[in-house]
C-alpha cells in the first residue's frame, strides 16, 4: 500500500550569520519547491559548511537524504538537528519517528525477500 506524506521544509535563518549561508538556504528552498532535491541538497550542504549550527540546514539536509531513501543518513542528520535545537521540535521529532519506522519496515522487507 502507498502512504502519502507531506514533508515540511524549515526556512528559519536562525543560527546562520553568513550571508552566503543564508543565500544557500534560500536557494536550496527554491530548488526543493521545484522538486529539484539533488540541487537543493547540494546548496544546503554548501551552506551547512558555513553554518553547522543552523537547525534549518541540518533538518533540510536530513529531509534531502530521506527523499533519496538514504534513511540511515537521514536519521543521523535528524538526530544531530535535535542536538542543535535548544528544545523540542515537532518536525524533528516526527522525522526521527518516521525514518525509524521506514528503516524497520525496510529491514523486515529485506528479510522477507531473503527468505523466499
């Protein structure tokens, strides 16, 4: 069965001091809105190098990894975003839960396919 999930991007520039990193966040958001997630991830990764404590950049990088099915990477990035965040964040919490479930389901499917 299929499940449609609406993934929300983070747009806050909090934690970003560099104008170049702010521009990278914005450009990544524009690419993502146009479903160009590879380019979005590239721009966020470049911006992240300048602003590694940005919650938005950390979270959006996790979202990019999740989009491409790199769930282990996505989980690690979401967990890092959780440590960058000063308190609880609904998007991070739900993303960690969602990716953990996807990883569990993928392991189960893999086991079923191996037992054929």
